[in-house]
C-alpha cells in the first residue's frame, strides 16, 4: 500500500500512514484521535532511470569473462601437472 502524509488540523501533528486510496477519509489522528485530517503533498518520490538491461548485460559479460579465465587457468594447471609428470 502507498504511504501518504497527513496533517491533523486540530493538533497540528504530521503523520505518515499506509492506507488504500479509498480509506483515506476513515483515518484518525494518532495523537488526538480527531477525524479532521488532510492529506499533504510533500514531494515526489525519487525515480531511478538506470537501464536494468544494460546493468544485466554488464554483469553477464563480467561473469562470462571470469568463467573463461577460470577455464583457462584450470587448463593451464592441468597442462603444468601433465608436463611435470612427463619429466
């Protein structure tokens, strides 16, 4: 459920409440229990515009490079061991 900011018009308390859009009129003040509260607009939420597909592609590319390096390192170690055994 979304969070809304409210101000009690009787005692002046600001509060943040999670509620359904249609239930906003049923809320009461947590301090004085008055029903005389109004919703306040405090600001827009921050939005992250980072392209998740680019992030995923970079992660997969890095993982792929690491896998190739591990595979190469394993083959190199196996070749060294084979060489040691031969001589």
